[in-house]
């Protein structure tokens, strides 16, 4: 009898040791990373089954026992996950308890229009597409009812999010980031700038973003346009004309385009356009609110990404002849 009891104890110890060894060993897979999803309401056993069904070699019964043994079976969070190389069953349990969801990323490029941003968001396979059917106006009503037109109101950056996140959440995050960056730049602004409000500064920043080929020239570009605003001169900036052309723009801008009036044609209308024309980055925001102190009123591209700045029309025409004709 004693021998039988001893054998049972030894067997239990061996089983326990084997279980502990298994829990600490990396899960071996053929793929470098495997995605899986735990559906809401899943217990530890159901979660183990879903993990196994995703192609991860793990026994649901052992997974369930491990979750119960570690007292974490009721703490597993539903969501989309990714099993990475070297993950042990114990680490996998912790991953589900902590809600370390599979990470996706989306990069919004400085100078994009809002239309381009919407296209990128709609094309991302890791997002839940819950705004595709909405018009721009309907989307802005959900993001920030204070604004009607969406252009320029989203910060270009790389956004990380859990797979399956809402498109709306991305739009709200990018808008909140833009407002924070704009507010910070506005608080630090030159007090003598000719802007009535932060929105006008944002509009200027979008023009600077589209006009600047060389990042180091953004403050000078902003200085030229600020000087023109102060003097009541036409801004005469091609990117605003192109924006106003919309689908008519075919990659070329012609004399008739400069003469055709639209709300965005700064060759025919004084002052800033009614809205931004692109999504400006932080450097353009800073330039618009801390422009270079310069007497320059004109600039022309040298053809190498840099610009020649002039204080008067005579010098400007000479530069145009030199670099453009």
C-alpha cells in the first residue's frame, strides 16, 4: 500500500514538473508570427481552442489548466493578438491578461490632402471601416462639430493601434493631436502676426507646407506670405489655385487657371483662402507662427529644391529670368 502511495506521489510530482516545464517552454511554430483572435465572452478553455484553431500548436486543455492554476482564467481579454517567436504558454497567458493586442500602424504624410488621408484610412486592412459611408461633413460632426470643413484639421504622423480599431478613433486621435500642436504653436506665436485666430494660422501653415521644397526655407516662405498679408498684396501661390481646381487639375497649371476665379485662387482674391489646403506638419505650423523676419516679398525656385528670395519686383523678375526662363 505504501509503495502504491509513493508511486502515486512520484507520478504526480513528475506530472507537475512536466506541466511546469511545458508552461515555460517557447511555443514552436513554423511561421515567424501568427495572428489570432479571442472573441468576447470566451473562457480559458474557449480561448485555448481559438488559439489552437488559428494554427498555434497548443493544447486547449493544458492552456485552460494553466490559466486556472495561475488564477487568471477570468482575466483574459478579448481582442486580436499576435504570437511572436519565443512566446511561452505563461507569457501567452500574461499577454491575454494585459490586453497586449496585435499592433497595426498607419502613416499620414505631411502635405497630404484630407481626401488622401481618407483614402489611406479606408485602404488599411487592420481597421474597422465604420466611416466609409459618411460624407466629410458627417464625419466632422462626429470628430469635432466645431468645424465644418475637414481640410488641414488632422495631424500627419504615424499612428499605432490595435488591429480592428475603429476608423473614427483614428480620425479623432489625429484631430486631437493637430489641435494640441496648433494650440501650442499659437501660444508661442509672434504677437504681431496678421492672423485673426488659430484657424487662419493653420491655413497659412498648409500653404507653407505645399510651397516648400526645402524644409530649412519654411520660415522664409512664411515670412514672405506674412509680409504680403500685412501689405494687402495678393498671395499669388500656385498650390491654392491647384486645390481650388480640384479634379480639373491634370498636373499642369496654365495661365487661364491663374485667371479663373475660385475661392482658393490667390491670384484673383486677396487674403488667405477660406480653409487650409493640406495637412501641415509641426515644422510648417511653427513657421507660420514664428516666420522669418525678412523684407522679402517674392521667391522663385532655383530648380534644385531651393528658392531665391527678393525684396522687390525688379530683383524678382531678374531671378525669374535667371532660373525659370
